[in-house]
C-alpha cells in the first residue's frame, strides 16, 4: 500500500527527517461519508460566519437614519469588524496550532452568535461599534482555521472541491444574513432581522459541532514566539505567497465596496427602491455558490495561473457595467462581479494552502489578514469616493482595485510552479 510522508516537527537546527504517516485512505476523499459530513459542517460554519459578519451591510442606510451618521461612518459597522478580524486571524491560527482545529472553530461560531444577539440591544452608535469590534475577535477563530483543516485533512484530489463548497457556504451565509436583515428592516425592524441572524448562527454552530470529523493529521504545536516567527518569516519569503495576499486584499476590497454603497444608490432617485427590494438584491450571492466550486474545479484541471486572471477581468467588467443607468445593466454588472469575486477567492485561497507547506496555518492567517484589511480599508474609503462623486466615484475607485487585481494575476501567471511531490493535504503542482 502506498504511504505519504510529512516533515516532522523539530527543534530549530535539527535535521529534517521524512517520517511515514497514515495511508492515503485516512485522508478525506470525495464521495465518502466523511466528505459529506465535512462539507455539511463547513458549509454550516461558512453560512454562520459570513451571515453574522455581513448582516449589517444592507442596514447602513438604516443606521444613517437611526443614529444620525454619514455613509462613511455607517460603513464602520462592517469595517471595524473586518479590520479587527484581519489581525485577530494571526493569533487564531497560532491558537489552533496549540488547542486543535475543531475546538477553536466551534467556540468561534457560538460566541460570535451571542455577540450578534447582543447587538440588537445596543441603544447608541458607540456601543454598537464596540460589539461589532468584539465580533471581529470572536469570528477570527473560523476562517483561517477552516482553510487549514481542509488542507490538512482533504485528499489532494478533493481539496479544490472541498474549498469551493466551503466558500459556497460562505456565499449563502453572506447572502442570507443580508437578505434577512434587509427584508425584515423594511417590514418589522432592523433589530429583529439581526436577532434572527444570531439565532441561525447558534443553530449552525450546533450542526458544525455534530458533523465535523475530528482531525486525523493535526500535529499539536506548543505556542512559542521563536517558532511562530520562523514560520511567518518562511511564508513571507516565498516568491508567490505575498502576491496572493495582495490579491486577496484587492478582490474583497473591490467586492465589499460595491455592496456597501449599492443600497444608497438604489434607495435614491431615479430608482427609489424599497429597503426590502434592495435586500432581495443580495440574492445575487447565490451566484457564488456555483462560481466558487466551478472555478475551483476548473483551476484544478487547467492550472490556477491560467484561470485566475479571468476572475479579475470579470470583476473589472462587472463594475464598468454598474456605471450604466438602466437598472437591468446594473444588476447584470453585480452578477458578473459576484461571479468573478467568488471564483477568484476560491482559486487564491486553495493556492495559498498548496504553496505554504508545513506553515499552512500561518499562510492562511496572513492571506485572510490581507483579505479582511482590504474589506475594512477599501470598504470605508469607498464612502469618501461616494461623497465626492456619487456612484461614479465608487466605480472609479473599484475599477482601479480590479485593474490592480488583474495585474497581480498576470504576475502570478509567471510564477514558477512548485517542484517535487506535494506535502500531505495539499494539491499537486500545476502548470
């Protein structure tokens, strides 16, 4: 029977000795019950995490009216969460190295759901922002750790589909959170909508805890600043990973900026749509449930470097379409942009795990740190462009981000493929 090897965890300066590990059958393969349970659990986790995170996005005009704040200030309800989340991810990855993947993820979902429920009681804007800031800390225990779990436990031929399905859950959660709060804000009250999202998060956490198989290839690493610094240093010296981190910054920055200020445009003349109708527009997120696994699978067949640039080009084309006046062209632009974003994120996130080797947790944390910094910084800055020149200002800003993403994709296209056999839980080198 074939076996796979992995590099032992050694003290600094010790020789690296390959040691036999479990047979390939111990990895999670597509078509097995373990694959189904894993994807159910991570679909629920992605659904909860991104529903809890983004449920405030369609409510920004409501916050402006309720608390008397500007569009850019209202956007802080999301930006403070993603900003704190970005840097908390660096710590969460290290904690999961010491405490285990599943425990950290489970606690993350449950605590985050409780904080979102408390948000419904916030009487003042500063208190709401304080709760959203804490949410960034608690949410950090899932995204980077989920990527690491998949790269450790999935078979090399199954990880692309597994990552795509996890991101599909994220897309449905992001859509569901926005849809619930956007519609209920119009018919009842935004606090009711947020409360419903919090309850859904608790239920998703229960499904996750019951369904996710325990780690079989996790090797506990005691916390230590020297070893942690060494792993981060190795990641940053890779010729491709820093570019992938920057690509994540650009992809989510462009995507979040469009959705942050879309509601302001469509609630105003000449469209005068209702809050419920604007909330329904977030149903376009369903496009991501198809594009992320489809483009992830396509990248697995053709090579990531050959597919990633098309995702960036779609984001650029989508934002250009939103500059048109007819509503149907605006909606078409949002569909194209959403398709490109989820496909691009699926490709880059699985590529990070492939290149990271033994430092998967650190690479995933750095990628998602840059990813959410993009959301926080660009999502807030877009409000300044909206105040300066309305939607045309937002379109110009996002267009620059998308063009930079296309240039980075071209830079990654020229990246030499990794040599040698893949490490456990990663994908083979692709042309």
